[in-house]
C-alpha cells in the first residue's frame, strides 16, 4: 500500500475523527485533502481519485452520513465527525444490501467509480428507503461513470428496497447464458480491488514528467546536475540520453514515438524529461523552475494544414505528412453511378474525442532478481512486455508485466504511458519507481479518437437496392503513428456500412499533425465512418420516398452475401433480424413524434421530436492479421481449478464470461475456479483487449482449454477417453478427488496421488484459437475478419429549436451477438457504448490546451442518460464459443448516426459535424429558416 506521508506531518497537531466506526487520527495539515489521508495514512484505497477537482465524484465518502467529495474536503472539517468509506459498507463480513444489488445487476464494470456510486447511493437510501428513479438520478448526479451507461446502477439502487439476496453462481453446465454476477465483482464493491495507484511500495521513488507547453518546439535542457543538487528529495532526472532505445510504437516496423523527446517536441504534452524523487519533492515540484529553454516552431494543426503544399513535415521521413493510404476497390464505380436512380453525397467531420476513463494512468516498477517488474493499468500486458524489452534493450523474458485492475480503457490504455518511464527509473536507481498521472496530464498527453473528414457518395436503383459506394476518409493521426494504420485500413473495409453493394471504391488516409497521437478508441474509426454511411442511407430513402428502416432492411447483408472485400458471409449476419425486432418500436415512436410535433406547432412551442435509426457492422479482432489467444486451466492436488487467463478485463466482464465458458466446457461450476489474470509470468498470451475480440477469440480458447483438461482427466482416471465429450458424464470435485458419473458408472480420481509440478498442480488443459483470416491484396480484397457483429439502434430525441439543444429520450438497441454468454454483461456493454455514442454525437470535443479536465470536457452524466432498451439477437457464429461474437465496440457505433437521423427527422436539418453543440445546431436552424423565408 501507499506509505504513510510521515514527511508531511512533523510538528502538526493531530486531528481526531472516526472512520467506519473506529477512532482515527491524522497529523496531516488541516488543509490536507481527506482523500489523501484516507488512502495514504489509513490505507483505505477503496476511495478513488479520478480528478482531484470534484468533477468525477469517484472519491465520494459519507461525512456524518451525507455524501461529500473527499478530494475537496479539508481534513480540518472532519475533526470530531464520522467518515464512512466503501470499506465500511459491509458489516461483520456480510455485504450490504446495496452491494448485493450492484452485484446482481452488473452495476459495476471497471469498478473505479463504483465506491463513489455506492456511497452516494448509501446517502440517499439512509434518507429514503424506497426512492423514485428521479431521486436516484439526482442523488448520484455528482458521480461520473464512463462504462455502464448508468442504467444498471439505477436499477440496482431501486432494487435495494426489495432486500436482494446474492444470486448464486450458476451450476455445472448451466453457466453459458446465465445472468451471473462478476467473478471479480465483490472485490470492486468492497474496495479491496487494487488499481494502478493503490499498492505502491512504501520505499518507492515518485516520478514527475516534464512536458512541452507548445505544439511544436525545439528545446535545450540546462544544468541538470545542479538542479538535482539544489533540491531536497530529488534523486535524478531522466532524459532521452538515458533511454537505451528511444522509440516505441504499436507496429513492428514503426517505432516512431520517443519515450522522452530528444531535441524537438512534436505535440503539446509530449514528455521531454522525468524527475525522480521522494513523494513530497515530486508533489511540490514547481515545473517553472525546471531548467529547459523552449524555441517554439511553426506547427501543423489539422488536416488542411497537414495536406497543404509546402507544409512543414511532422516527421522528416514522411513526405506530405502521410502515414498510410489504404482502400478497397471492387467493380466499376464510376460507370455504375450513371445507372443509379438516386444518388446521395455529403461530407462529414468529427473531432478529437477523449477516452475520459475515470482512472488516470498509473503504475510502478521495480527490479527483482535482475528482471524488470511493472505493475500497471493496461489493456495489453504482452505488448507492454515486448515494447519495454525493445526500449530497455533486454530479452522479453527479463520483463514481467503484472496488470492491476484497470479503471476503464476503451482503447486508450493500449499505448504505453507510464510503463517505460517507471521501468527506466527503477533500473537506473535500483529503487521502486511510481508514477500517477494527474487528470490534466492524462488528458493532455494520451491518445484520442481520430478526427475525421469523410466524403461519401452512395447510389441505388429505383427499387432502392444499393448499386455503388464511394468513400474518401481522411484522418488526423497526430504526431506519431499509434493506431493510425489500423484506422486507415479498417475504415475503408467498413465504409459501405452493413449493406450489400457490388461496386465499391473506398479510401482511408491518415496524416501526421502536431497534436497528441490519435489512437484506438472503441471502434478504430468505424464510428466516424458510420456517421457518413448512415446519413447516405437516410438521404437515399428520402429521395425514393421509402421508409428509412425499410430501406436498410432491403439492403442488409445476410448469410451468403459478398462484402466489399470479396468475402462471402457464410454464417451469423443478423442485421435483418435486428431491424425486424426494431420495427414495432420504430413505427410507434415515429407516430408519437408526429403527434407531438403537430401539437407543439399548434401551441407555438419550439420543441420538436424526432426518431432516427442507425446500423453497423464490425469485424471482430485484428484486420487481416494473425490474432491468436492461448489460455490455460490447471487442477491442483488439493482439488482447486486455477484459470490462468491472459485476457485483461477492463470492465467488459471477460474475467466472468471466459470463466463461464471454461466451466461449461470442463463440466464443473464457476465457483470451483480461482483466477490469475494477465501476469506475463503466469499466463500465456491471450492478445490485447481491444477490437471486441476477447469473447470470440479468447472465449474459444477458454472453451478449448476446458475441453482439453476434461479429456486429460478422463484419460488419467482410466475412463473411456473417447467419451470425454459425452455430457452424461457429470464431474464433481470432492476435496482432492474428481468424481464423475454416468448412469450407474462412477469413476474416482485421487489427485493427491498424481505427480505434481512446482506449483502443486497435477493436470492442465490448454486452448489456443486464431480465427481464420487472409491478407488483403492491393485492391483490398480478401478475408480480413472471421466474423462480424451487426446491430441497429433507434434514437428518440427532443430538440429545442429556440436554443439549439438536443435531449435524447430513448434508445432501443438490437444487437446480433451470436450468443449472449452473460446477458447482464452484454447489456452493460451495449448501454455503456450507447452512452459514449451519445457523447460523440452531442457533447464531446477535445481541444488541446483548453479541455484538459473533466469540468471543461463534458462526458454524459446520469442526467444525460436516456432509457436504453437492449434487444439481444442470437444468430450463432459456429467458430465462436457456443456461437458467441463480440459486443464491446458495436454498442457505440450506431448511436451517433441514429441521433443525427433523429435530429434530421425532428428539424429537417442534417448535421454534418459532430458534436452537435447548441451553437452549431442553432446556426443551421437559422440558416434553414432563412432559406425558407
């Protein structure tokens, strides 16, 4: 745990108070933040710090029974009073009804906001045993959640009045499809789960990064030795000269981002040096005193600047600032457009979007027996290991990554952040080294969603069948490549939307600029592309006088159809079923909107309602690349199963769903499993947690691992090995015996008599799955993904035409998930994704230097969250575990298009730039009125 802050405390008078019913005392200054005292002195790290500014609410505790932000509460205000933290909710080892309700409803995903949510809810429930939904939303309004969409949180709080009982784990053979609670849920709900900032060693040095205040600047470092000598507690300064190999990146052939810039900073927030010292010295460090001289230079900002003739080169070896030019070409597009009865055309723009996970980047490193060990919040431990090995010029076997719990990622924690800095510091000092980004630092320095400019042209015949599609997509990839090549490759593949069309010409280009790198963010560019293709579908339907949903149904891809890359969809293409399930909702909501608008017009009200529909498809996993996952399950001599799972759970629930799959494959209950997640010394490589791949790919590997162990148990027990797939054989663990029966036949395997390995394990099963794909040829033809997710969503909005404001009232989301391994987790992913899609559509716009906090950068709050109804369509994918596919990113992709279509329906204005901020919509509405006049 974090050490007591003794170096801050000498000579101050003790402040006495009570915490969770016990006496507590602190000698911190009376202006110290209560959050710091709780975490650093009392070891109550269940209280989380997401912003230290009162914006996120993750640090919420009860002070004399009422919720307060502990990051804004000075210690002096606590004297003689009672504080309750999340650790105090359970009594005598028994969960509170509120914690039980959260577990049963899947109300905790990544878990970083969960303590704050629980404490805010506890405040309300102490005052009102049966609150109404509006009261719950009001009470929880000060706590931000980036994962859940809030709906399951509200449902959980409302359920407390029913005195919920903890739902039992599913029985053997009944796990897949069960609405099971998370296997790691209780740890999140009691505050014992450890995140990146929660278990830093007492003797660690702390690290502070010195960053560029300019988009582009040359810099010169001064006398660093004198700087260190003149300051108590400062141990040393790291610079580019200290880095053995100063370049990292996502792709094997692209290592263009320095750990520390050498002589030129290419974006505002780029790291140029790192200061190591005691925590006191680092937290009180004045950056203005650091010896660095800056020479600002002409910067390239935005796509127009990057593409302009004679523009400065962001990277000297990238002519025209072009990172990648990708595309798909099939058929004769130009000739076919001449044959079309209707043609739609438009240009659409999106901006930087911040991931805004509530847990900032954090971690620490140490050297153990000559090896580098890094504890860090991450989505990709094996990529981290290999990148650190390259940076440190060591064999990968000399690096160990131990993922902490991850407080949200959404793609933003795929790129390295603190990892190389703390590793380098630990190696050079011989001490543990820790780094925790503050919120402005996190937002200024990490990757964002790619800004895009997409020109689309779609054509169809008079019956409404699509004939030709042409799309040109431009992306701002920032100063370094990051995931730019993936975006520029994936978007052209998906640019047609989930529709059958024979003639296609799509292009994706990514350009360098002097902004922070644009990286992975829930969809790899497909959400931006969906805004364009869904607007085209609306426009074509309107031209032909067809219903917008029916037009999509007519063109929906189905099994047997060919995609733009020439791939035949053999199975699991359930978009048509999704649209069919939405049809009654569509008709009802459209009719309701027409009635509302007619009445509003009569009354002279500026309010208008509209309903839009958006569709999507998404290739699961890496694009046209090997994409394997390997998992392992062992059985110990004492009769416990250990699931060595390298697939990091970032809140999406893979720890739970993969265990469910493994349990049913093996034939034993989920409750028999212990879990080891992500540790690169103990697990095998399950690939990164991104591209909606873990349920499908690691899920299949989990199924194969369970089957392999079952086969080995049969063989070892002398049972008929060929019959291990016979589910009439029922397995049971009875202490150190495996017992399995079929009819009147019983087999018993005494595990204690089997040879043991160094860990005391006697049997192991392993599963590996790499979905079949092929590389794309120069025309983008091939099989880039083994399977695709499909979805359609309806959005109902209310627009105030006088103000230009938009309120989303309802979302109905139908998703083809192949098989819902755990419906609670699937619904949570859809609801959380849809709310992020709402933010993309209406409010989220990151501006470097201006929106580097959660006060100026707006993400949806519980007050912005509409009712979200989930409809799960199960069109099985034969390759997936029990037919499952992924759902992590699909939940977000169709939401913004549906909202934009709804605004169009309500007002007659098609917005082509997101977010649709009030001033932008008002300008378009005024322009429309002028045109009408």
